[in-house]
């Protein structure tokens, strides 16, 4: 497998697991982040960071194959899309993110956890899939 794919699988796997654990042990943190999105300076900084991270992910890993590497590509495109949305339509995007968080918070967190586990598995080759 491509070293970039393995590296990004480990990176995003660990990131998603750590994000899940922080939010599990401190659920007020996500409420604080959503509240901070009311500050336009915070939104601008976050949107630029998201655009840079998403763009870097896409430039290094834009693989549209029908396997696990597609997850990494979709993560990059999702982050870029959210960053651009926050920058271009800040109020509408914040309202949408707040709505998603309220309605699907447990589903989103569990999905992030399982994607993180899956990517770590692919990065470290713990369980071999045929």
C-alpha cells in the first residue's frame, strides 16, 4: 500500500479516536465550540484551518478507488467543504452544524469512533481483511 495512505490512516484514525474520547469525557466541550462559532473571528480562523487541512489532505491523497482509501479522500473533501462553507456562508453553516450536533450527536460520535478504529486497523494491519 501507498505510504501516504498508511500515514493518513494512522493520523485520521488517532485523531478521530482522540476526538471521540475527549467528547465522551467532556461533552460540554462541543457545546462550547458551537457557542464559539458565534464569534466571527473564531469562524474565520477555523475556516482557514479547515481549508488548509482539507486541501493538504486532498493534494496528498485524492484517491478515488473502491477501497478503504476512499474514506481518507472523503475526509479531506468534507473538511475542505466545511471550511469553505464556514468562510462563504458563516451564519448558515453554523446553524446547520448546530442542528446536526443536536439531532445526531450520538450517531456522529459513534460513527467517528468506528471510522477511527477502522482507519487505525488499516494503518497498522491489526486485522487482515481479504
